[in-house]
C-alpha cells in the first residue's frame, strides 16, 4: 500500500509539474503561426514533451473553437491517455477533454471511437470539436441512425469517429453477416473514449445487443389476447413482489383452457406455443404500463428508454411482446423475428486495444469498472469548487403526502424567482406533477419522451428566473443549464435568488443517477441546491426493504424526520444497488463463455472471408468437377460455408437461450447454475463446427453453381429478407421469464 501511495503521489506531482510548465509556455505558443504551432506539437509528441504538447493544444483550442482548456481539463486528458475513467463534475468540459486526448491518440496513428449515449450528442460533439480536429489535420465523422452502409463505411474511415454505443455495436453485428470482405462497414477497432462511462459501461452493460432476422414470432393471437384481457388479478394470475414476473394460478389456467377449448395448457402440443403466448399476453397486460414503459403515438407503440426518459426511436420488444402490447392497445399487430447474433456491450468494449472514459459519477461505479473492465478511476478536481447545497432528503410516509410536499416546495422556489428542475422517473410522473402545478397556478414546461424533439429549446430556457421544468432522466446526461437562460441574460437575478434548484421525485435504484440529477445545479461554481422527496411507498423502498418494516410517526405534513428513517432509506437503496451489481456479475459469468465462443466463430468467418480455405475443404470432401472460373468457385464456397456456419450459430444461440430460461432450476438440485450452463453450452458448441461443415458439404454436392455463383435459393437456403437490431435486458437468474419475456428491450430497424 505504501509503495502504491508513493507511485500515486509521484504521478500526481509529475502531472502537476507538466501542467504548470504548460501554463508558463502559453506566452510563447501564442506567438507562433498556425503552421509553427502544428510543427511544435508534432515535435513535442515525438519527444514525449508533454508540457509543450499540452501548451500547443491549449493555444490551438483557443484559436479554433474559442475555448481555452483549464488545467483540470488538461489533467483529464492526461488520465484518459493512461487508460483511466475520469470523474469530472457537470459543466467542467468533458467534451473538450475527450477531444484533446483523441487528437494525441490520432497523431500516434490510432483510430479512435468517441462513444456517446445517443446519436444527437455524437453529431453535436463532432461538429463542435471539428475546427480543432481540422487544425491538426485529423479527420472526424459521426455515425447517425439512418446512414446507409456506404455512408457508414466512409464515416468509419476517419481518424476519429463519434457514435452511440448502440450504433457502433450494431454495425459490428451486421458485419458478422457479410459474405464478401469489401462489404465490411467497420474496421478493426483501436481506441475507445467513452463519454458517460458509468451509463454505457455499467448500466447498459447489463443488456446484450441483438441482431434478428425476419421470421414468424410468437405473437399472441387475437383470441388469446381477448381471453387474457378478461382475466382477474389475484384470482386468475399473480404478480411477484418486485413486479418482474406474472404467473397463472390454477384457477386462471382452467379458465384459459375452458375459453380456448383446450384439455390442458401444459400438454406437449400447447406448452411451447399457446402457453408461451398466454404468458406474453399476461406480461403485456400487467407489467408493461402505458406512459411508463411505452407511449402510443401516431397509432403505434413507442418504447421509452427508462434510463434516459427518451423515446427509444425505432425500437421494439422481442418474442411477441411488442405484438401483445399492440393488441392490448387495439393497434395493428406486427410480426417478430429470429436471433441471428448477439454481443454484450462489455464484450463489444473488450474489442478495443485501449479503453478509457469520462463521467460525473465514476467513483460510485469504480468497483464495476475495475471488476469488469480492469479500469482505474481518476477524480479530477473542478476548476472552481462546487458550492451547491445538497439538502437532506425529505421523506414522507405515503406517496400522497410526498406529492403535496413537493408541489408546495416547487411553488415556494418559483415565487422566490429561482429556476427549478424537477426530476421524475417516467412520463406518468412528469405529467402528474404538471397537472398538480397547473391546478395551483404554477406554469411549467414538461420534457419527456412525448416531446423529446424540443429538448434543446427547453433546456436552453430552463435557467430563466422562476422557470419550472419537469423532466424525466433525459435531462440528466450531456446537457448544461445556464443560469439566466441560454444567453445568461438574467444571470445576476438568478444568482441573487440562489441559482438553479433541483428537486427529485424519489430516489433511483442507483445513487449514481441521483447524483447525476443533483449535478445539473452548481456547474462551474454556480450557486444552486438539490433535494430529493422520498416516499416509503416508492419502488426502491419496496424492493430494497422487502420483508422489512420501520416504525416511525410522521408529523402533521406526513414527513418523517427520525434518523432511523434516513438510515432505512439509505439501506434500501444500497440493497437495490447490490442486486444490480449481482445481476451484472451473474450476467458477466454467462456471457463471458458465449463471447469466447463467438470469438471462435468470428475467427472462422475471417478465415473463410480472407482465403480459399472453404473451397479447399469442400472440394476435398465432395470432389466436384466445376467449369466456372476459380474466383467464382471461391466465392461460391464462401457463400455455402458461411450460410451454414451462421445457421448453426443462430441455432446454438437459440439453444443457449432455452437452457438459460430454466437453468436456475439446477439450484434446486444443489447444482451450480453457471457451472451447468458452461458444461451444457461447451458440449453443444463442440458439435457446431462439425455440423456446419457437414451441412456445407452436402449443399456443395447438389447446389447449382454457374458464373453467378451458388444458387442457394434453389435449395431453399435463404438468408433473412430483412434484419433489425435491439437490446435485451438480460438477467439469466431472474426466474420464470428472465431471459426475454419480462425484460424491456430496444429495437432498431
């Protein structure tokens, strides 16, 4: 420990000395021409003269984008270059920090992906930092959702590419279906600089990215949907305490059987079809709530991203769940699909040679970052100390008492001339607050999934005196609220009133998200305050305190002020955070093996794509005489082998999904579910390669091969006519429907 501390102290002293010298060089670099400044940078980079290198970067930033990096920003760039995740407070300029590090990486000959939480930020940051990149002859581009394959390929050819984690991941998956190397969109990755690293690397790492192909789904029929709609809660079905699973009772099963004219739902011919559809319809009926998990817009179901409060654009649920919700809402019902490939975000980020990141709340996620990515955390002191007043929670015994308390508090803040940001968890809460405020004559602006396209304008005005903005979590990432409005025209008035007041409507399951909300106030030394209103009826308390109770007497307003109540609420949140960490750990154990297997498949695909190994293998076993040109034979062999390799991999994923749905039952037999999953999946994987080659040989013997290649369609071997991608909230130990049904997913067509 003493040695580690000496190294840490020494590193900090070296960093401080370099930054101090960079500051003293400022007068000199300011006199250099643009060309001389670039030459000085190149020389300093070659000689590892960090002080001069950062001095030139600082001057170039001032000239090109009008931002002069603070010492703390230069130190942040230093830590990114060391491969750390840096913690920087809101408003400290993380975007510029990432750009500085990216320029250095680019001049080292590296290809960099700057990963953001959404495509809007990717485009914004690429444009914003563009002049600085241009100054150093570094090319930049941004991946956007509706780009064509050619546009994506051209964008990835740049030195620096900005893109959301989803878009980058889905391009990786789509590249795994190519049959010609020239069709590949994304080159081999090198460096990833991850913005909002805790969100991307921890929160979203729980879910795998999935590529699906057109195929009939398991959507409930109209008749089944109607039968389920008439079932009665607590009589025909029950819901578990944490609202994750719904189960038919014996009475409910008999009711369904009678109304559908079945002898038994659990007969072999019904258990994999009708029973699955009934369970899907039940899940849609009871666990997916309108204006919480989804909204209905323009006659279609639109999913809501719970972590951001945004519309999950062009996204769906899988395995008939989307169709079940559509039927529930009386809308046109769409079809499902078949999983072709999948990769977790953890595995996706593991493809990069160098990985680093930035966030405002890294220390709270330090254990996950260390355990799952091997990354350290560096805390960067702010340029100006934070003076925000973070008040203690106001805890109420009931949701109604909390609602009255928060409305009264907002009214008082507004009357004092302070701008107020109210953070809610979902659309329904935000609209409820809006209605309550309107009832007492308080005007407010709502920012949620129903009007997310107005986000920039709403956030720009959120700092005006007396402005009340009610927002879901979507206003918590990548945005700054300036005191006094977008142009800070009323800044003095707002500062005198006390700055921005952040008011939280209940704690999140992770304290990090609470901290993100609090961080909207007090940017760069601004005054401000934050307080969270908690109800003992909140989900966090119900889940984290399951089986526990606390005796406390509320005051006349329903508020609880006893110390033990605060301790209980803290305990409940820690429990939910622990549950999330355990889920992450378990998911990692399962997906680690799957990723190892998919790496083997990727290597096999690369061998086939980049050589004539497929033709040699097929001809060695089939001995077929062909008269077409050699290059046509090579491509025909690739098409055949890749088709069957991909088909067997898809079947393997289906098998793994099936065993994961029931693997938790192994614990009842005192077997370790993870060990059993590994044993079964390894045994099945051993047969995959052999089976794929055997099928390819059989196809090769009989398929028509002419100058146009192998006619696989003649043999009934067709790839999906359409594909799409989505994210599945994947928890293998959650119980009955843990792997797909019972999980919110995001689907991108």
